[in-house]
């Protein structure tokens, strides 16, 4: 399970937060593939929700589509037929790019909506706190420095169910960079054409972007009202998490603690603070979160020893379940987790009251602020990994406060709009809302539970695949070689 998680996350080592990538459009630096005509896309592909646009710098833009694997195992597209070619020259394929000037600033009229954010549901908080308490208490016995209770991802994987797998298809190559207005409009209209063929006029196309392109795309419907019913833009989860993880800890003292304790070196710490290495940044914050929470729980149980006894009994059951064989471990953990949740329910209220009393101390308040910040990010990640739309929006509302506090200018301006637009789907497009609730909000590439990723995250391995030797590297200035690569890429994506 841990290996499967690393397989997904190791592909992000070259990812940087300042790239313009679209995820469901993702404008990045690489390629995916071509089809001879938009009408050549098979009917199974029409029902997909996730659209990815990938662009290698100045050479072109590729659109990929993710869909759930058909139980019949039918291929997404017919295999490439190689004829008796007499020449290495390939007839260029071009898609007509629709002209689009930069939209003039518009004061969009939006209906006033007021709602009180209730935060993350208590059931999610209980499950999360249960893991923290069990992990902390299982390591407090004399002579024990480790625990057989898995980490955050492993424990949630034992409690979660497998999701249907996802496969990728490809649409025609666009010979323009992704961030141009004309390219954005062309992709929207192509997606709209497929949507009409599949489900008719009454359903919008849901397309996911990173912030650089989302900022542009939301201006198109405001300037052209006819596009409002065609597309619902989303923000890619990977880039949202990278923005939230960013340099929020710089000069807080925790970064110095990493270096002084030889947990990370100065160079790695800089990577973590800038979030140029997603996996390291995420793991660093999870390790710090667990360590600091254990310290807080130790002091809490000193003041409330009766609650510690209740939690210890539940923790012993979890430890015993996690020690069982691989085939029965998941079912055993699910059974004992209910007992752990009952014990945690008594703890959570008392812990909140204790935290409020101790918050008069500045250092303690700063530490708990950091813990709540990381906790919010973990809730958001859990929503993506379980394809849970409700938790995605609840944690997203909590992230809004974080973006304002960290002064992430674009995110604090556009992230609340994104949350409002997603809530509008429930009323304006209920069928689309139900599709997203059914698990189509994430991309699943493994039968192992709790490993789904956002659409922008899923396209990173594609970028890596096409950037290696025999990919776009070295042929970007050779139009004919580049065109041959685009032709065979659909076959490469099957391997």
C-alpha cells in the first residue's frame, strides 16, 4: 500500500508550483496524443467528465480525457494501423483555432448567496482524531519507539473502499500553447461538441484547471454569457494543496527545528518551504503534525487521566487488528474502529475545551494554529483520495481562510468563487452534481483504496513519460519528427 502511494507521488519530483498547467485542462510542458478528427473519438469517451489539456511549451497543446474503465474491457480507441509508408514525412494535422481576443473586464452579475460555513463534518473529525490518538498512545508504552498502527494514508486505506479504475483517452492535437485565449476557447468548443453528441444540450462540461488558467477561463463566460451553460471550470486539487503547503512555515521555528534535529538538510528544507517537491513537503508537514499532536495529547491526558484509560482500551483493539494478516486486516480494523470512534467522541469535546483554556499561552496557540492548518489540508487530500465531493467542499471552505491568512492573492480571490460555483451545481445542474458525487471528481489508477488523485495530479506521470528519452526531448525543433511522435503517442499511452 505504501509502495502504491509512493508510485503515484514520486512522479511529482519535477513539478513546480509556478508552472501553468491545466488539469482537466492542464497546460504543462508535455504531450499526450492525437486523433484524426474530433468525430473519431469513440462513443464511450463522450460520457467522461475529466478533461486534461497538456501543452509542451511552444510546440502545441494536447487534450486528454479520463473515464471509468468499461467492465466489458473494450478499448477506448482502435489500435493504430501502420501502413506501407514509403517516406518518413507525415501529413500535418491541424485543428482550426477559433479566434478569441482578450475579454474586456466585466462586472458579472451573480445572485447573492449567504451561508454559514459549518466546517468539516464531525464524523470526519472523529475518524481523523481517532487515528491520531491511537497512534500516539500505541507509542507511549515503555520501550516502544514505533507502532504497528499505519500512518495517515495507510490507516485511511484500511477504512476505505476501492473505487472504479480510470483510463485515459486522447483528443486531437492543438498546434497552439494552452494559455492563449484562442486555445482556451477552442478546447471549450470541442468539449461542448462532444457533450452535445453524448448527453445533449442540458448538461455542462466540467473542466479542471490550475490557477493560472482558471483565472483566465472564468473571464470568458463573464464576457460571453453563451458559454455559461457550456462549461463549469474546476481548480486542480494538486495545485491547491501546493499553494496551501507553500511557505507558510517560513521563520516559524519549525523549519529551523527540522534542520537542527537533522530531519532535513537546508536544501531539502528550502524545497519544502517553496513546495517544489510535493511529496517531501507533504510528508514533512505530516511528521511535524503527528509529533506536535502527540505532545499536546500527552499534556491533555495528564489533566484528564480518566479519558486516557478509555482511549487505551480502544487503542489495544486497533493494535491487535493491525497485527493480523493482510487478508483480514482491513475488515478487522473497520470493526474495531467503531469502538475507537465511541471513545474519541468523549475526547473531542473535552479536548476543545482544554485547548480554549490553554490558548492564553502564545506558543501553545501558535502550535495549535499550525495543527489545524495541516489538518485542513489533510481533510482536503482525503476528499480527493476517496473521491468525496462533500468533504471536498467542506475542507475547501476551511482552506479559504488559510489562503486569506497567507495572502495568496489569486486563491483568496477566486477560491471562494470556485466553492460557490460548485455548490450552484446542486441546484442548476443536479445530474452533473450526482455524477461528481458518484466518484467522478477524482482519477483512480489502482484497486488499492485511498489512492485516487486529482486530474491535474494524474497528468503528471504523462508529462514525465513524454519528457524522457525518445519523447519530445531533442525533437521539438523538428516539425516532421514532432508530428510522427504525436501520431504514435496514442499507442504509447496504452503501454
